[in-house]
C-alpha cells in the first residue's frame, strides 16, 4: 500500500463565494483527524493568479481518502460548494513512490539529502540540523485549517511500511550539491 496524494486546483465563482467557503473549510480539521489514514492537508493561494487556489492532501491509501469522501461533513461541504461557490475544481490523484528531503542549513551550511518517512513527516521535519542543531521553520497548524497535519504512530507506520513494495532508491541522491 502506497501513500496516496490528492491535488485540487479550485476557482470560485466570486470573491464572496470564497469568503463563505473559508468559513466552511475552517471547520474541516475537526473532521479530517477522525480518519485514521489522514496525514496532511495544505491550502494556498496561487502566487500568479489570485482566483486560483490549490489544495494538496496526503493519505495512507486510496481507501483512507475514500473514507473522507464518505464523511457527512465532507459530503455537505462539497454539495454546498457545487451549488454555486465553486466554478471549477480540477482534481488529480497520485500514488506516492518515494519522498526525499533536501535541506541546506542557513547557519552552518550542512547539506541533508535523502529519503524521509511521510508517515512521520512532522517528526522528521522537526529534527534539527545534524551539524549545528539549527531548528528549521515549520508551518504550524492553524485555526483556518489551511495547514493540517497528523503523523501516524510509530506502530502504525511500521505496519504500513511492511505493506509497501520495495522500490530502489537509485538516483535519489544524484543531485548532490558540491
């Protein structure tokens, strides 16, 4: 079982539609975290087009994402949005193959380049620089739900890793900085 990613590009029918959507969306974090396969949700405004919004969510499986689609809150929110707030919603889904974290410490210049565990993403990103112990900035979860995170427990992450196919990491580090 691979990590499942969903990306949406959304346009609203009016600025008022987006303002109303933000009220509904701000409550989503209370519902997402009830689903055991939820990992991550980020929402942001596109820098080049103020009418285009982007959402990325990560799940432990397609089944976990489907459980969210069966959630009563999600069903009502989607129905409400489809009745005039949203003009366009482009949805693209992916199956995750590998994750790579590239960090260059702004303090000591230490380069970190390698695979990292998306099941425990927040724990991985919270690790300080191995060279000087610099703590990298992290986006906190917010009351607007524009950023929502949930790491799997170590036990659950170990179970999920056992179900993943073995994939060669050859070439993952081919872009080393010199």
